[in-house]
């Protein structure tokens, strides 16, 4: 499933909850933003790269690393989640990203 996911499948879940399942435990996150990066696609790629920005509580937080990601529609057993700095004016919380490359 991971190979066939597209940004559209996340875009319909904007502002919905998902659960990150990491070594520290489970953490409820919100799908805050989905961004496409078509210029970063490799030649003959089957999908265009995209990023999913997730928002969680300020505490507790998760460490960067592999985790499972459960959405209302499916479960991804291994994605790399890393913490990012929010843009000024963003809703308060801890922000994470998952990048899906081509």
C-alpha cells in the first residue's frame, strides 16, 4: 500500500485524527497539511513526491524515527516521522512530517 499512496488520499483526511505508533507509545496527531513536490520526482516515477504535516500536543512528543501511522482508512506499519519547526502563526503544538518520495 505504501508504494501506491498519493497525496490525494491524505488530502481528504485534512484536519482528521491519526495515531502514530512509536517506541515511546501511541500519540494522537492531526493531519494538518499535505504538500506536493512534483519537481522532485525521479524520471519514470510512479508517483509524485509529497509531504504530510502532522500536529500533535506540545507534550508528550515523539522522537524522530520509524513508526506506524493509523488513519481512519488504513494502517502504514513503517513510515519515517520527524519533528519540524512550525511556521510562525501556526496552531500551537508539536509538528511532524512524513515525506513520501518517488
